[in-house]
């Protein structure tokens, strides 16, 4: 963690404490900072506060006033802050369950939501359960008990369902037309890699590390495995009638890794990793095709080996 970020986080905790007093039970940094992948100038800062009881609109508004970028300048691209009550943080629920959410920064659109009902469903309600899962694994405590004690992980079925929701949400985003390089497409590819790795290996990794782990999986895939075609559409990857993805064999294991054997997959992931270091990003269409393949892998029925 660089010194400007360290100072900022200390000031953020102090400012939050000035508003909440003894109600502030914990402050945690997650995201790229928690995963030891923070890049000054590129990364956001993800902070979760734990408050002893419901905030109320007046207190939540005062907290927003004290922590928004205009009052407390954020040295990163922006601050993404969420406040939870202890019982929500410890519950392992897939529901959003937050008291207030604040997005603010020099290069981030200002946004505040005073509870889940204040956030449009079209903007995604899966983020919070996934964020708390990352906090459970890799959160850094700025105040309060260790993050692994303050935040519970998701149940495997809930985790997979939220990851499926996340990939589908990204598939609904517009993409640049044509086959030319699309800035940001590399993050779409590597974010999908991270979903694959979390289900396949049971660990949250930074995006680039997740891409490299997927490449290692590809090298370990039998050469004679025939991957599925990359013409999957959202309709092809629908979940069962109850809306929940079908779990694969084993604890979180994917149904079939055969699609990794496709050279187009490995080339795309390698290009996306290079783009994070200044290389040319892939096209939006290529990223979209890859996301569909990851979605198909996450929602596929269990692979059954035939005997005899």
C-alpha cells in the first residue's frame, strides 16, 4: 500500500469515527488493495464499514458529506464505500443488506444509495454478497476484528448464483461496434477469468493473476478434449426453471474444462493480460464471446463420466 493511500484510509476512518462515534465497529479495505493488486491511478479503493445499528437517513447523509471526494480527496480513481450492520456482515447472506453506499472520486461518477431499495435492480444487486466474500478471504482490517471474523463467506450455491448474475449483467452492457481494440475489454475478460477461478479453485484472485491461473488450467487440459463452439447465446445458457444454476460435481468444481483447450481462448486471455500492462486490448466482440463461454461453463449441468 503506497503512502498517499495509507494516509487517506487513516483519515477516512477518523472521519467516519467522528460521525459514528462508538457505533463504528469496524473498517475494512478490500478489492484490489485487499488482494495486493492496487495500481495507483487505475484502481478504485473499496472500503466497508461496520456500524452497530441502523444508520438512519440523517446520519447516513452526514457520513456521505464527510467522506465524499470534495471533503476528503481520494488519491485513487475513486472510493466505493458500503456500510453494513454486524449481523448482515456475519450472516453469509447473498442479499445486498447495506445501510448506505457511496461512490465518489475525481474519475468516478458520484452516487449514493440509502439502502438496497434505493438502488435500481438493473444496476446489479449481486455486488454486495460477492464483495463480502472477498472481504472474508482478503479484507484488511483498518479498525475492528479481523475481516475473516467480521464477514462470513457465501454458501457455494449462492456464490455460483451471484457469479452467474454478474456475468449476465456484464453481457447486457453495450460493447463498441466492430472488431477493433476496445479499451476496457481486457477487464471484461479477466473479470470472467476471476469468476471461473473462484468456482474452480475456491479462491479470489486479482484479475491478472486469475487470467494466469486460467492459462495454467488450459495447459493442464487434455489436448484431445474438444471444446464447445463459441457461438453460445444468452438463451443457450439459461438456468433451470427455479432460476438457480445447476451445481457441478464436487465442491464448486466446473462441469467441464474442455473449452479451455481452444487456442482462441488462451490467445484472448494472454492479450488481455498484456493490455493491463499497456498492450492493445481485445475487441468488445471477443470479450463478449469469452464471457458467454464462461457463463456456459458456470451454468452447465454436471459432467458425468461413463463407466464400462
